[in-house]
């Protein structure tokens, strides 16, 4: 194994993890796929030196992630309650700190987009992610998906229409998102039902994922009044326990987390904002999806 190969793969690793994560919706599985593909790269390089490490690895990681997604579909169909993607959570202070860290957060795959991608077939999702999100040419996408360039073009086109129909109508900038999130947080923390309702879109949807292990909404909660009451009830239960609510980055956008005394995160709340209102509230409580997050123990 050459030092060049290791250096180029390490440089490519952040992008490869983002590609796999966008396809899978699970950061832990994405990390596993990228680690496995390193071993495949070493073996391939021994047989015939790999000149374009990033290109080779992107196709290999995408193909492996697609295989994992196909096998995971059956498990997700049997999942207890709604299945939500695994969030990537970082301390909110990172956003105002190192500019390099800000770039990393801005390149995050947005949580609301991951939720929409769950509605696509594995092949559609992979084709759209590789072409529309990461700018790969259709011949490269075809190599990853295992179909012709014409076929993956059609897959990406169908996925594009679906994504366009279900994502926010406008591209909400960070300041607008933060303004709405702050109003949501103040109303929720103060137990102000009317103020919290005012932050919510008339068609707001709340989805909870407890994985059948912890309490969570088994069905989507619809409408501003019901969503607001559910959020306030969740906060009351949190206040009665040992956790504390903190502002965090959820996939690069301001969200909230409940941190327990030992430092582990028990709840992550992601907001989707459109036209100055919250259109989605996604609450992840499944322990296996939060196991890798640590934000510091309560003081």
C-alpha cells in the first residue's frame, strides 16, 4: 500500500461519507461503508494501480451504499412507528467558531431533504444523490447504479420531480431559519401555546422516531394546535426528568437536543422552515440513532 493511496483516500473521506450518508440516511452505516471500501481500494490497487482515487472510490462507495440500502428496506418496513434518518448533531458554538467548521456544516445534507429521499426507490435515490446533489455525470452514475446512462437519467428525472414537490418552496437562508427557530424555542420554553402555534405552518407535520424502544409519536401529528401541544408535553416530560434542552446544529441547521446528566443525547429535534413558518418537526429518540452523539455532561 502506498502513502499516496492513503493520503488521497483520507482527503476524499469526508465527501465519500456525505455521499454514503445521503444514500443511506444513516451516518453510522455510511462510515462503515467508507471503511469497507478502503479495503476494496487497497485490493484493487494491488491488482492495477488506481490513478483516480476519488472517482474510483465514489463509484465504489455509492454501489456499496446502494446494496446496503436495498437490504435495509425490509427492516425499515417492519420498523415500529415512523423511520427517520439518523441526524448529524454538532454543538451550536461550532457555527460561530472556526470558519473551516462552518464550511463543513454548510456542506451537510439537510435533514428535511433526507426525509424526502426516504420516499424514493433505492435506485432513484442513488441516481438523484449522485447527479443532482454531488454533480456526477450520468456515465459515472450508471457505473454506480448498474444501469445504462439513459436509465439513470430517467431515474434521476423521476426523483427530481418528487423532491421538488415535497421540499420547501423557497431556499430558506440561515438567518431566516434561525429567526423562526428562536421564536419557536422561546414560545416552547415559556409554555406559550398561542405563541408556539404562531410559529407553525397551517399544514405542519410532526414525526417522531422512538424505534419501538422509547416513547415517541407512533403516527404523524398534524396541524398547528396538535403539534404545539405535543411539543409542550414533550418539554414538560423533559423538565420533569434529568435532561436539559440545548441548541445544536442538526445537519447544519439550528435545532435542539436533550442532553442527559451523563452527557448522552436522548432526543434530537429538527425543524424545517418555509416562508417564515415551521413546516416539519422531526423528533428522533431511537437510542441507536443517537448513540454516537455526545455534547458534554450536564453541570
